[in-house]
C-alpha cells in the first residue's frame, strides 16, 4: 500500500507537468510563430513478482511485475506550419516550410520563426527584442557575397546615381502609303506628308532631362532617312535655352517588298552634338531602328526605349520570397542590397528554448544548415505576414479535461490507499 501511495504521487506530479504544458500552450495562443508542446509519459518499472522459468511440466511461466507509477518521458514540440496572418507591414516576415531566421545574440546566433522585425535607428533589420537579423550583402556589381553572415542593413540615405542616355530605340510601323520626297534639310516648305516626327526624354551625364526630337522622312520607295535630330530648348528659362541641332551619321533605312528591314546593318545610327544649357556636355547616342517595319496602313512608329535615367531618391523597399531585400528609387531603379539567411536543423526537437521565441542549437539538433531560401533551403519567405501560433484551443481544452481527470484519479488512489492503511492499523483492536 505504501507503493500505491507513491504511484499515486507520481501520477499527480506527471499530470501536473502536463497541465503546466497545456497552460503554456493556451497562454501563447496569440504568440507569433509559437509551436505547441506535448507531454509524453513513461511507465515506471517497479517490483518483479514472478521471473522467467519453467513449471514442473516443462511449460513456460510468464513474468509478472508491478509498476511504480508514471514519469515524464519527454516534452516535445509540434513543428507543424501555422497559418499566415497578413499585416501589410513590409518588415513582418513569415516562413513557408521548415526553417528559421538567424539573429545575432550576445553569446552567439539564435534561431527564430517569429518574423515581427523592424528597422532600428541605424537601418538594421532587428527582432522585436533588438537582435540583428543575419544574412549577406550584395556587392556593387550585383553579385551576392555569401561569406560570413552580416547584419541586414538598409541605408536610408542611399540615392540612385543618374545614367546618361547612350541608346535610343525606335519601333513600330512606317506606313508604306506615304509619298516620297527628296531628303533636303534646307527645303522650305518641308514635305510634311512624307515625314514622321517622334520625341523622347533623354538624360545627360548629370541626370538632367532633355527632349530628343527625331524626324524620319520617306525618300523613295521602301527607303527612309533621318531628316533631323534635335534637342529641344527651354524658352521659359532665364536666360532662354535655345534648341540644339544634332548630327546623324549617314545612311538610309530600307525595307524589302515584304516590309521587313534590310539596311542599315547593323540597324543603328550615331547621333552626336551638345546638350543645350550645359557647359559643353557632349551627346553620344546610338539610334536603334531594328524594330521598324514598313507595311500598308497607319504609321505607329515611335521612340520606344531609352536607357538613361535621372538621379533617384529612396522611396521604398521590398522583400521577395527568396529573402532578397530590394530598394526602390524614384527614377524606377530597383537594387538588391541584402539577402536574409535561412537555417535548418535535422532534429528541431533538439533545439534549446531560450525564451522570447528564440532557440539555441545543441548537439542533439544535429548540424546547422545555413542557406538561401528556395535554393539550399526548401523554404520561402512571405513578406507582409506573420506566422500564427499552431495552438488549437479545442484540442488544448480537451487535453485539459483528460489531464484533470487523470490528476483526480491519482489523488483518489492516494486517499483510497490511506483508507486501506487505516484499516490495517485498526486490525490490532
């Protein structure tokens, strides 16, 4: 009966631990990326009453033992994926699949799945507790420096440098129905019914915008020439800025009878001159006409592209599913600056809980794999969302009821054993 008392006590202790775990699960039902835990019980082996042997008739005798209660075998975490709660906050990140973000702690790196990050005053991406998130930086040439992990950092004062236009593309159709006229820039009046005028903004070396006006003229059947190229001035400037005529390299644009371009080859013209309103800033453009056609019907030819840009200021950022942090500038440029590192372990249950949604790597967890989302690590990053806790309240309350009954039953074993002992003590009367 003393043994049954201790068995009951083991039941009380074990069910109390299970209730503690259930209470912790319920308390963290709204904790970002929290993973519920469960308790596994182990039977305690007690006294063996009968050992293995054989009866006088030669048959075997089954062993018989009396257990001494229950003990905690393990407290395991359920690593199943939580649902996503979309917050539309750019620095809120969730992980789809196995994996962990890496943060730099005071005594080494720690892991977390809670992606409620922010940028601190230094532009570093940090956890809610202020630990820097780890990753790699992109080199100026656009290659990723996958060496030692670094703090993910955003330079809020970064600007995009201007780029001078050095290539302009013309595309579309030149109507074969137009009349032809000799190419004579000095002719007055100009044969407007044979000309197509197009304009496009281009940029000088300092990112200042200029309007390029280009005129093509049909000079013969299936043949066109560049009648003029000019950079528009600004009559409203003080002092007024006059327009500047540009020089176009010699050559003609010719088509075959099917309307396909045949010359020049390569299909480019060189345009040179000086940008108006500058201290002699030279123009050096390549006019690409490879996308022109000459079919019947309407003319749709236009300057379709130019490769320059003005200076740009930082207007935003974004994080794609691979964990790449890209900056967006006012001139349309997008620049990759950092990539968030993702970690994996072979045995997540071997991780050590550190509190504040952090885990430490132990030998039981296995080797730590650090890689890029979607490449070395089969995980993707979801920006603007947080992973919710995977606690199911219905299951937790059901487990609570079962645990409560188990605790009550163990307590009843103790009280009943006490009554038996009382009867035993009273036998001497």
